[in-house]
């Protein structure tokens, strides 16, 4: 599984949360492209996922979802998922975004689970696989660019 990131919008500022409390707010909009392969020669798979969650510190600042689909045998598919968060209140953790020791970079973590299900012998034999994915990246808050995201930035379990 390969991943690519595109950051469309990253905005950090001050404002009010839904209850009127002044705090730091974060708005982010990015897209994740994944290349999913089914190397099986005899069966297709049903692919699904829970939501993709994007975290700053321990606060979820964005989420996204892709539609479940069927992937035929010996095939490869590139899917694109939009991950966004609008005016997410950061409360106390927002101060770390503007500190000079970050060099203008904002560390983010993307977590999600991919689930594949296949029927090997009709409905008699079914196999299900779950794969947890964790990707770490940094965003340059000045230029709205993703950097420090390489092939080994993601771990799978």
C-alpha cells in the first residue's frame, strides 16, 4: 500500500469555540491517495475502512472516509480520500503550533484501519484481514506544504 499526500488548506488562528470560549482554532483540508493491490489469483476482495483520523497531539483535527468497494483478483486501485477538519478548537495544545522550536512545522499523525474480506469457496470459506495504518508527517505552517513524509513514514500492523 503506497500513500501520497496533498495539502489543500491549513489555517491556524484564534477564535471562539461552539460555546463562545476563546481558543486557538485549526482548519485543515488535505487529500490522501492510496494504492491498494490485490495480488490473489483466484478471488477478489471487499475493501472497507473505518474513518481516517488526523491528529495533532492527541486532538483529532480532521477525518475522512472512503466508500467500500470490490476489488477484482490480480488488480490494483488508487483511491483518494479527502480528510478535513473545520475550526477545530485546540484549547491548551494550540500554543505548541507557534513555538519557535518547531521551526514552523506542525507534526501530524494519521491513523486508520483497512479491512479486506474474501470468499474463497463461495460463502463456505470466508477470510477477513485487518490492517492498522499509522502515518507520521509534518506540515510547514508557513507554506502549507507537507514535508518529511517518505516511504517509511507509515507503519502497518
